[in-house]
């Protein structure tokens, strides 16, 4: 393995995480084949639903899986021409009547790495309690998980299984996140994404194999940041949230990471900045949206130390070269798809930051206070 991943020493407690970050381009190509092979069955399940008036699509999951929905929601709303909402399973379980206040025909799209988190199945059950007409598209990396087993064979459900290798063994979700996001984009987005997978894989390989961002990541971490802020607009707002979570998880919380939208950051959250903070802004490919990302970059660079504001972008004419990490070959890709290679930046930052601090990324919480698969949740019955 070349690039930053290949430079990390063995016996650092990062073997699973290194492998799972590095396997993403291959996983994406495999998922492209899985969705293509399932196309006829998928269309048979989805097309009658999409033809229905007032269909609501709800994208759900917990933690990283919920951020997949946040990345996809606005893009799929435009593609499908209908209401698409990203609602976490944790919100559904805590307030099902509020999340399903309108009794509309609903397609619940559930993202789950393991499918064994308590909220995963509970959210689907609560949807059925609150709604008179609900169908389920389950996208999961674990054929043996409870979510997959509960919905397999149902006429009202379709289970789309990811490659077994995407069921990440490391603590933090990496290839499972990008794989499930891509699968939903391909399954629901239709022919518009027929050629996108190979371009995304090649963009990722430039990061992983060719190490195009290694020098920038090393320089960022040489600043010994104690706070990292990720910003993004539209679909990239969800990417920013996932990026912050990766740093928190992989460093065992030793680096404080937060996220916001490029416009929202000024409205109070900007108070997190200090002399040990760095900001990473994901620049939108949408010409209108990109203006707001460039505005916040210029504003922050005018007040923060040189090199502490990074722009991750795919275009060639947006910001000066200094402090810009360019995803070449992806300048005309929609932001929801751009998120896949872009998130590798955050994965690598979190991984290397952990190793530099002597944290074992495969298990950054050895005492068990935070777990790979959440447990300890008491599910309370919903009374009518």
C-alpha cells in the first residue's frame, strides 16, 4: 500500500482501519456491479412507489449512517422531484409521532453497517405503527444483522446487501459509509449516475495511492490542532458532520471536532475558533452554492493564521493554490457523489492524528465507554 496509509507503521492498532480506508475504490466498483445486477428487481420494487402521488422518502440511520442520509437528501429530492427527508433513527425512536406526523405513503430507506444497533429495527417498526402505508429499502453491510433478517423475504421490503468486506471491523465507519451512500445514489438516482462510480474510484485512488494530500495532511497535523472545524453547504453539510465525527472517533475525543454549514458558522458556532483551531471547508461544485463557501474561506483566511484554513475542492478556478486540496477529475460531479472521495481527507486526518498521539484507531476506547455497535439502549413501547 502506497501513500499515507503505506507510511504508517504496523502494530499501531490501526490495521483494520487502514485496510478499510484503502479498500474503498474497490468496494465502490463492487457495489456498482451489485446494483447493476439488481436493477430489474430494484426497479420492480421502486418504480410503483415513485409513481405514487405524495410519496415521502425518509433516509434514516444512526450516527455515521444518518449522515449518509444528510449527504443524499437534497440531491435525491431534486432527482426524484419529491419530498426527501433525512431523519435519524435516534430521532424516530425518541419521537416517532413527530417524525411521522403526516400519514403519507412513505419509503423508509434504512442505512446500517451492522443492523444490530437497537434503533435500527425499532425505527422500521415504529414507522409501521405510525403510518398506514410504508415500504422499506434496507441498505446494510451485514447479511446476518437483525435488520436484514427482519426484512428479508417481505413483499413490503427490499434488502440491498453491500459486499461483506464493507462491514468494517474497525471502530469507525469508513468503507461502510461511502459504500452505502453510493448504493443509495445508484439505486434511487437512476441513469444519471451510470458512469459516476469509476470517476469517483479514480479520484479516491489519487488520494490513497498517489498521496496527493499527504503533504497537506502532514502540514495540518504539524500545527498540533486541538480543534478542527469542518464546513460544507447543501449535500456537503452532511459530509462536514461525518468528517467531524471521524476525527472525534479515531482520536478517542482527544481532538475536538465540530461541523456546520458555511453560512451557519457565523451565527454563533464560530466562537469555537482559537489559535489552535484549523478549519476545513468542502467547496461545492454547484456554482451558486460555491459562492458562499468561498466567502467563508476568504473571511476566515483574513483573520486566522496562514495555513489554518483548508479548502477541499474539485474545481480549478475557485481559490488560490495555497491551502487548497484539489480532487482532480471531479469538477462536474454532483456534491452528493463528490462527498465520497472528499471524506477520505477526514478519514486520513483522523487516522494519522490518532497514530501520532499513540491512540489505537481500531479500538480508541479500550475501556468500552463508546462502542462500535451501540448497546445499553432501552426501547420503550409506543402507546396509542
